[in-house]
DNA sequence: GTTTTATCGTTTCAAATGAAACGTTATAAG
DNA sequence: CTTATAACGTTTCATTTGAAACGATAAAAC
C-alpha cells in the first residue's frame, strides 16, 4: 500500500508554486516597465524601507546570497540609482542609499507594486487577509526552528 | 512623502521567503538521507501520484522547466530509480514509472515527507489548516489570471 | 499522398548562481 | 604593540539554469 502523499495537498509543493507564480507575475511588470531584474528589485525595495544600509544588512533582510547582493548593488550603482559611500567608522562597510534618480524611480515603482498587490489581495476579505498574515507568521516561526544553523537561502530551491 | 511599501507586509516578498525556508528545511532532509536533489525529488514525488507519466506530464504538474525535468529524469534513470520506456502508440513520448528500487525508495521517502509536513502544520489547528488551503487556492486562481500566456515558471524568481 | 505545422524530449550555449578563496579592515587575544 | 581571529564585500570558478535550436515523430492541411 503506497503512502498517501497527495502532492497538491502538500504544503511545500503548493507554496513553491504559488510563490513562483506571484513572483513571476510581479516581476514581469517591473522588468518590462522599469528594467529591474528580480535581485535588483529586491535590493531596491529593501532600501526603500530604511537607509542607509550595508550590503550585509540587505543580505539579512532579503535572505539573498551575498554574492548576488553584491552584483545587484553594482548594477544599481552603475545605473545611477544608488549611491555607495564608505562608512566613516568602519571601512569594511558600505553605506548604500538612493541617489536622486533612485528616489524618483522608487516613487514610481512602489505605488505600482502596492497597487498590484492590492489587486491580488482583492479576492480576499479583510478577515481573510488578517488570517493569511497570521498563518504565514505561524508557519514561518515554526520552520525557522527547523532550519539548520544559518544556512543561506539559495535560489534554486525548486 | 515616500510611498508606504512595507516589505515585511508585502505578500510576494513574504511568500518568497516562507517558500524558500520551507523548501530548504525539507530539502536538507531528503538530500542528506536519500541523496535526492530538489528537482529529482519533485519528479520522483510526482510519479508517486500517478504512473506512468511522460516528461511533459511532469512539466505540467510541477511547473518546472522541461530541460530541468529532462535532466532530473536522466539522473533518476541512471540511479536505477525509474524505468523509461517508449510509448507504444506515440514514439515521441516516454512512459516513466518507478523501478522496483524506486518503489522501495518512495515507500521510505513519502511517509517521512508527510511526517515532516505534519510537524510543520502542527502549529495550526484544523480550522487554520482549512483556512490556509482556502486562502492559497483563492490566491492561486487570482494570480493565474494575471500570468501572461503560458510563461514558464523559472527557478530564479527571487 | 504530400506537405506543412505542431509536439516531445534532448542538447547547446550563454548567463546566472553560490560556495569558497581572497584582500581589506576591524576586533580580540596574547 | 603584535599576532590571531573575525567580518565585509568582491572575485573566481565550477555548476546550474533556461531559452532557443534541434532531431524525431505525429497530426493537420492541402
């Protein structure tokens, strides 16, 4: 008798597919309209939260690989969207922040991302949205207990 | 005034991180214990649902790239876990199914995956689990409407 | 029946990835 | 002070990735 593993009722599987679809749908938009790759968008949006940040801050906040962050930052700096300055007290750190151009772009991108999310969430009631956040937080806390010591969250987990 | 995009309340971002963490936690287990890579596990688990399947069936069911499926299938066949036979009526198709060894391995892996999922879901009540599935299904249907025509779901969506 | 056209799975190749090594700077230990 | 250890960000390099080209088969159009 085979074990009853119903894949479409298996959380890791469904979560992966949902996450991919959501990322793709969104990525298609800002790729086409703003020329940002996914890693670039992640870095950019993270800086929208708080500035300045070091590369390592961004690694921690996004669960991205540090090499990937380094490359995304370089592209953003080259594109004139970020300023990169040495930290005055610790020369190992970078102080990353929006350039003027970056701030302008963020002012365009962020509302659009929010609007898109709003469309997506429009299928849920307020109660359901609250449930969704609560459930995701519970799961995230639970799975955090399981993850072996600070293993980097690589991309190719599919 | 900056647009208020709170990243940790932004669904695509949180979904991505949760999905990564879940996949990683699980992957670590079957990688170490059974020597299966993530793509291999996906193919393997899909065949656990239904047999025989063609490579293309697996592509559709898993949202994986067809080149990746092709490579994973080859490794599984080489490892003696799958049988690959030509389809009698359509020579383009493969008939993939578990070998004897594959069936044995599945009998080991599947219960373990289910048990692990059970541990993860143990933080949720029955009601909450039902909510989770309902919410995910709503979101998935909604996002499916947004996805441009049959764009493949690539891996590097992060 | 012959000629498109489409489908399946593999292979190719350029790009992306991430683990490890590296140079640099800071901190801790001696 | 000097040496050893740690942290930050970049670079290197082998591997993985996936878009596109491909060969082979089947279906559709003519």
